[in-house]
C-alpha cells in the first residue's frame, strides 16, 4: 500500500524534474508566449497580491475579503482570461476558432483577451461594416492557415497568428479604391491572410535568434506588397492614390483647433486599425482598459507624444487631427512600456523616448513610402520597437523579459518582482553569512587587543596568538594592520 | 617503457576526443552542398532503386537487367554526372575549368550537370552571340576569382561560384544601351564577375546561420549596383531606359492571343537567362530534363503559374507574352518543389503557393525598382524562396533537407525515403519491444485475476502477490486499478 | 611518486586542452575593443620591437639607445595613447569627458587618440565655426547618453560612442538649409545624438553575431531619418535640396583640371567630416599620421582610388573635385587595410579592391538616395566594408582579427606576427620531433639493409627482424617497400 504510493510520488518527481528544465534549455520557442503560464494556474493570485500591495495597509478583515472576491471576479475577464481560455480548450472547434479570432483581433494591441476582441469588433462595426467584415475574414483565414500549416497550437490559441490577418484584411479594404462592398477584394484578402502565418513563421525564425517578436511585420510586408503590386491604376484591385508631398503647406499657429487636437488622441488609437472615428478610438481605449490598465495608459500617452511630435516637426494640422502621427507611437509605447520590458520608472522614460523616436521615424518612413504610392503602415512602430528591444544596457532597472514569459504588463511586473525578491533573498542569505563571519572576526580582534595589552604588560604567551592570526586572515584587512603593528 | 607508451595512448585519446566534437560544433559549412555526396559513390544506385520502385512490380528477369543497364547508362549523363565529375578531378586544370564553367551555367536552374550547361550555352548562342560571350566571360572570371580567393574547391567544382557570374555577364549585356559588340563593356563585366565570389561568400556567412543558400542574391546585388551606378545617361556604360508605369493601359480581354499565352511558358523559362526567344526556352527545358525530370516539371508549372497570376492581376498582355511574369516563378517553384524540400504532395502544393506568392512579389518589386530605372532581376524569386525556406512547421511531410545534403530532387527524395525508413524501423523495433512488455503485463494481470478469485474463496497467500505488484507497476495503469479494487 | 607525477601531467594535458578552445568559442563581446589591451601594459613595447625590426640590422649601441628613447617618446602621443589614457582614468570626470569627446572625434577614422581628435577639431574650426560647434555638441551628448544608458565604460573611454555623435552633429548642420547659427537646430541635434548609443547598441547586438563592428551605421540611419522626416520644405528644419540627376552632363576630357584633380585627394579625406576645404583635409591627414602611418597611407590611397573610379564611370568633374567620390573609399580602405585585417600584401590588394567596389557602390547609393532628397552619407563605406569583412577564405594570409583585439594597424600587425611566431614555434617543435622519429626509422632502415645483406649471404636470424618491422611501421612507407621486397 505505502509502496505503491511511494512509487507514484517518484514518478511525479521524475516527470516534474524532466519538465522543469524544458523552458530553460529550449531555445526560446517562437510563439509560445502563453504556454508556460497556462500550465500554472497558481500564478494568478500573484496579481491579486500585487494590487493588494498597492492598496496600502490591509483594512478590516471583512473589507479585505470583499476586495479579494472582487479581484477574483475581475480576474475572470481581465488580463488574458486564463480561466476562460482553459475552459475553451474542451469546447467544440468552431467555438474555439471564434475565441482565437477574437483574441487575434485584440493582439494587435498586445492584448490576449477575447472580451477586448469583441469590444474591438464592435468599434470596427461602428466605423464601417465592410471593413469589419474584411477584418473578420482576414483573422479567420490567417488562423485557419496556421492550423493547416501545423503551427504551435498555444500560439494560435493566443491569437498570435490572427492579428496580422485582421490588419491585412482591414487595411486592404481601407486602401482599396474600388469602394465598399467590392466582393472581388475578398480573393486577394484571403490569399494574403493565408500568407500571414508563412511570413510570420519565416520572420520568427530570424527574430527568435535575438529573442524578438515579429510584431506586425508580416502585415506590413503583405499589405505593402499587395498595394505596390497593383497600384492606383490597376483594373482589378485599384488602390487609393498616395503621392509625395512636394508643396509648401502653410502653417499658421493661430488656426490651430485645440478641441480637434485633443480628439486626435483617441483617433490616433483608432488609427491602429485604420479607423478615423474618435468614438471607435474611445471604444478601443475601453477594450484596452478591460485587459490591462498599464497598456491603456501607455496607449494614451503614446498617442499624445505622437501629436506633440507632429507639432514639433511642423506637420500639417490635418495629418495630426487624422491621427496619422499617433498610431505608431501608441504601439511603440505599449510594447516598450511594460509589455516586453518590466515596468519601472526607467522603462517608462524609455517608452516615452521610444514614442518620440517612433514619431520621427514615422514621418521619415511616410515620406519615403509615399514615393511608391504606399502608406507608412506600422513600419515605424516595428523598426523603433525592435531597435529599443535590441538595446543592451548595464542597468538592472531595465529588464527585458524572456519572450516566453511575456504576458501582459501587470503579470510581467509580478514576474519581475518575484525574480528580484529571489535575488534579494539570495543576497541577504549571503550577507548574513558574511556578517556572521565578520562578527567572528571582530571577536577575534577583541581577543587580540586583550592579548596586546597583556603583551605590553609583559611579553608572554605569544604561541596561542599565532594560531589566532591564521584564522583572522580570513576576516578583513584591518586586523592585519593591527597584527603588523603587533609583530 | 610501458608507462610512457600508456601516457602516449592517453594523450592520443585526449587529442582525438578533443578533435571529435569539431565537426559537430562547426556551423554548417558554407558551400559544401555536394561534398558529402561526392564522397559516397554508393549513393548512386539508390536512384535506380527508386525508378525501379516507380516502374511497378518487377517484370521478367531479362527485361529487368536491360532496364537496369539502361538506367546505369542514363545515370552517366543525368543527375549531377558524378562519375564524370570524379573522372574530371584527375584531368588538366583548363579542362576542369571548362567543366566548372558549364556546371556554373546550369546551376542557375539548380542543375549541377555539364551537359545541361552545354545545351544552355547552345540556347544562348541561338539567342545572341554577344550575350553568350558575355555570359561565358562572366562565368569564367567568377570561377577564377573564387580560385584566387581560395574558396572551397568542392563548391567551385559544382559550379556554385559560376552561376552568379553567368547571370552578371548576360544581364549586363542585355541591359546595356550601348548596343552589341561594345567591347568596353567587358571591363565592368569582368570586375563585377570577380566580385561575385566575394559577395557570395559574405552572404553565405549570413545565410548559413539559418542553413539557407545564397541563391542569385549576389547577381541581383551586383547587376543592380552596376545599373544604378551608371544609369541611362552615362557616357561610358549607358543602360536601357526603364521607367515606372503611370498611365492606364487598356486591357480588352477579346484581344488576348492564346497562342502567345501558351508560348509565354517556354519564354518565361528562357527569361531566367534574359532570353525572349521561345526556342531558347525550349532548349532550356530539354537541358533541365536531361538532369532531373522533377525540376523540369516544376519549371514548366512555375512558368504557367506566373502567366495565370499576370492575368489575375490584370498585367499588360505584352509583359505576360514576354515572359516577365514567369521566370521568377520558375526558379521559386524549382527551389521549393523538390530541391530544398523533399518532394511530397504537401511540398508540391507549397511550391505552387510559393510560385503564386513570387508572382505577386514580382509585380511589386518590378514597380518599385522601375522608380530607380532598374529591372526586377530575380529579387522576387530570392525573397519568396527564402521566406518559404525559413518556414517552420509541425508537419513531418514538409521536410527541409540540410543544405549539405541538397543535390537534385530525385536524389533528395531518395535521401528522405531512406531517413523515413530508418525512423520506421526504429519505431517498429520500439513498438515490438513495448508489445512484448505489454504481453508480459497481461500475463501478470491474468495471474492477478486468478489470485483474486482465490482470495475471494478464502483470504490466503497474499505475500507472493506483493512481489508481482512491483513488477506490474512498470506496465500500464489498468493493473493499478485492479489493485485498487483488490486492496 | 612517479605515478603521481604522471597523473599530474595528464591532468595538465586535460586542463590545457579544455581551456584552449575557450577563446575560440567565446562570442567576442560587443564593444570591448580596447579592454583586453588596457589590461596588459606589456603589450606596448611590442610596437617598439616592430619598428626596430623594420629599421634593419642594429646600429651602434649608443644610437640604438637614442632611437629606442625616441620611440618611447613617440609612443606617448602616437597609437592609442595608452599611457595617457591610463593616467586619465584617475582624473576629474569633466576632464575625462573631454578626453572621450576628443577620442570620439578621431574614431570616425578608426583612430583612438585624443591628440588626433584635437587636430581634427582644429580642422573643423578652420572649415566652419558653426559646424564645429554642432559636431562638439553631438559628440558630447552622445557620450553623455551612453553614460546614462550605462554602456561599457571601456568603449565609452575609447570614444566608440562619440564618433557617430560628431558625424550626426556635423552633417545635420551641413545639410541644414536654415543657414548657420540657427540655434533651434541644436534641439534635433541633441535628440539625435542621444539616440546614437541606443541605435549603436541595437546594431551591435546584431553585428556581434558575426563579430562585426557597427561602423557609422547609426550616423547614417539617424541623419537620413532626420533629413527625410523633415525635408526641403519643412518650416522648422528645412534641408538642402538634393535632386536626382536626369539630364546629360557633357563631359569634355580637355576641360579636365589636373591641379583640382590632385587637390581632390585631401578634399576627399576632408569630406569624411563633410568638409570641402583642402586645408582641412590636409590637417586630417596629419592627425591620421600622428596616430598611425599605415592608416594615413591607406586614407590617401583610398581617396585616390575614389577619384580614379569617378573618372572611369564618367562622373561629372565637379563631383570628383568636391571629394564626393573619395570619402567612402577612404574609410573603406582604412577599415580593410590593416584595421580589421592584419596588413599583408594580400590584404593590401583586398583593401584597394574594396575601395574600387566602394566607389561603384557610392555612385549607386547616391543615385538611389537622391530620389528621396538624401545624400549618400557613408552608407557605401559601411556596406562595402561589411561585405569584405564577412568574406571567408581558405588563405592564411588574409587574417581577420577578432573584434576584441582590434586596436590600430601597427599593433594589429604585431598581434598577427606574434600569433604566427607561436604557430611556427609549435610547428617547428612538431617537426623536430618528427625528424627525430624519422632518424630513428632511418637507423632501423640501415639495420634492415644490413640484415638483408646478411640474409642474402645466408638465410638466418629472421626472428629479431620481425620485432623491428613493427616499430618501423610507425615511420614512413618507404621502409614498407623495402620489406615488401624482402618478405
């Protein structure tokens, strides 16, 4: 009876010990960002602990319980909705597919949350039915293509193969010159969406060498490819005409419209999905807040930085109002500020710097791309965020998370704090050990002093002193000085 | 005496053990694609086996012998002409150089066969004497430069340093606006050809990190460099004028010429070498068939896919007739379809997808390059093939060959089948072992049941049961359930 | 006793064999070029040895002493001024910062010498006060930013974070269309300078995978970014108008001005810093000579190659006179000729080839960049030098130094010679051992011959011969032939 129990334990130990080194030794897997975290539901309470930690000293026990229940309730639909995701795993495939599509829609903003995805689709429908349809088709076929190509199921379930699809679908509809409800457009839309996982996988093969994500590079490549392959004059798939600016737009500062300027912040967030409706942008802000307040704050901050940069570089006001200066900065600010780095004050400043750099880069890339009749897409975000993620620094306060441990800013922060606590504990253990040694040395010093006094009184008993000397040498140098005087 | 002997042995062991990991740790060598295969002449019969395998059940013994003799004869001038290559190694250097140049000419199409190279040169001469001369000079000087720079002799002998040279030589002549027999052109031709091995080697240093070939990237880089450095208005080396299309070419589907459309398939294959003569294209098809029928089929298929894509994207008919939509797809389809992946149905579909993607990309790159007065060269092929080779997938039917084992599709397939057979054999061995274990467990189960009956009759003799339990635990869980009932 | 000795020897052998591959396998650290050298002051005399070695057989002892004293004096302000650098480490931070800024100014030409930096600033002031100020501000803020981002202190002290800053500052002033003393320009200047270490660090993360430096890529990226983001028509930061050449500039060879052509050589060197004043160029040549004569020679050579290439490709004379064909070749020729490769005749030829390739590439890139209103910057140098540094070759005379051991050409050469001497010594030791073995074998051979004679006289005593045979087999094959005749 006990024996059988015992062997079971051993089996468990073996299996756990064999699974433990896997995340360490495996050269960080391409898209398994949520894999290791899904396997450990006990990580979830850490978030509650953190929020509690912020809420100051613990209140009365009753309130405390209510608060923790509230947080438990919140955790069901905020963050990455892990519990829901686990429940989904046992459902019908079509229902699962819907979950993946919704998560894919939200992953554009680095949010792995089907509820946020639903809210985002609501925002898209508010903007334009036809665009929303194209976005849905894009996400769906990108996910299906990933399934056909047998990509990592965990990455598919996290929506990591869908977000390029939704952007491809949406932006191909946005930049099409054939008008809404031109059904033929679905053909290249489906083809390009299905190419997404191929391009994603290829880019991931390169980027994982530096433990970097692919961001929206597949979308950028595929939409630019489609637009430049067809162009404005194409008979089947004409694109809107984008031309380089060569004239001198007159800017009179008195004409500035402050209301529009402030409205450009939500519009900038909406422009991530190519939407210029401020209400749509507002809905997107809500969808971000549902999943992660830190992401939400950085999104708003990024959009504001973009607007300011536009004014600083004397961009035409119309472009700023239209949110064209904001959307790249939004994404760059989210990515650096808490998503791929653990959020500290230094990282927060880095995120803002990155947003400014991204705005600069955005202007540059828009000017270059316009020569080919292309929009800037999210190239500026990709390039600036990759640059800032490749940064190496001696500072310990700028901590880049391993790609496999990235989830959402709050959880990332908890992960970082856990790591730091461990380090501190180890350090403290070491220090206490050293202090112990130092105390022993101090005692020996005192003994030495006593002996010195004795020696000065009359030279005697130097033999057992010598044995002390040897032990003292392991201490610090000051004792040696004493000895130097003494010998 | 024996002791010194002993230490020597130990030293030997140490040195041998330290030298052993070297081939493991060395990052897969740059261009040794044919090296490991040249060393194993016993690989050759495997091709025969394969073809026999295809020819259905073995006929009468006499026919069988005749057939295998015929295949033996065929193997002398098909594939990579290994026997001829080995014979060549002992010849005079100039004769060897000729072999390398001919192989280099064929390597543009991934064919390592001097006979194919000879046929290709015949096709070039049919097209234009001056172009053929430039192509020959390019191949020759690229190979000489590789010799001077002491590149891998195996790669040089396989023509892997010549194929960029022939393309550089040919296309510089094709795009020169100075007319034929402008002898000064040989100067930049020789300079650029001699730069080929340098650029090849540099790119290989990068690409081998992902076990990728350099394809025709050196040619693309060097020809574009020459053309854009000089341009249309240069006094010494003027280029043909290439301008971006900005007007609206009217396409009336009634004007389509089906005969020309079909002729565009061989023309597309000819355009790989910049030739628009359909007969030249036909000769190239023959040269491909000599070495590898699979390559030949994919070349034709690729050209057809290119033509269809051109129609789908409403390209001007003239461009399609001229083969401009075909040549990149030809190369992409060959590369993915059997050359760098082992040919299965899944890979065949992937190759066709790649050809479609390549056509799309071709249109995009042609539009961008025309802004700088440049042709698309084979950039679309390189980029699309590299993307598809970087693809990682969970499917076992999409098997990318290690770069060092790539030869020609038929041999690659044999290599893949051999690997699969080995795996199967290992699996079968494992399974039979497991079955044996399971049977033992079953016997133990039956024994247990007997014991149970005995126990139910009267509790007795539980001691020797316990010993069985321990052994049973190594089996499966169902026995544990039995035990749970029992205890 | 003997046994313990024996085991110790074995341990030594093991440890030496296990420690030997470490420097090979270690991925050379990012920017520690001067680190390992600072730690070893005994490296310095090697330079003197080298120069002595060049000065032929040793003269009288008195002259010899004077000469070595002179060299000792020279070593204080030539090369990388190591002694001064070490003294600086203990100074006040602001003084240190000045040292770093001066070294940064010189590092554009790969010179790590504050005196050269001072001379270069003198040249810049001679050219234009405003530009010199911008250059100083750029270097200063780039260095400060590197300090804030806690980059490697050794790299900062070597000026490796400053050289991109000086170029960013200078060239933003040079290409600004707002005229001199437009103080607002300092704002983007400071921002872009502070971005330098970020972009440097990011690029270094990529380039170190191939043990490559980042060269002036951060400068190229940031200046192009600033220029294309603002453009000619910007209200705040207008840029000079750069347009693509489309007309046919008439070139009449009789109009060539040989004096100007020769003056284009120093002008080309001046253009590395964007200066067209030949005197400034001359001052720069002096600054190069102070630190490293080899660098100086290659700079002049590169400029000359650029001029010749310009004539060969029928460039407008004005461009050649203005030094636009020279500056990239100057840098490429310095980088390949002795800086990153150890200087041998083969490397010298490679450097000249690289300069020609760089000139070609320069023309190509200038034509492409002009479409976007951009200058060529030093893209051609970066791309051509990176290509030539990625080259792998079987030749032992083309030795690429590990990035961590790169200092200045003379010291690099000393390092290479030291390595070669070590190799030779090891080889000689091996050979003498083999010769010893061979002699033993020869003695055995002679013994065999004697025995043969004896046998021919009368067949006798073949038993002890057999034992000899076994030992002889370890020798060479010729003895086996003898034996074959004999048996």
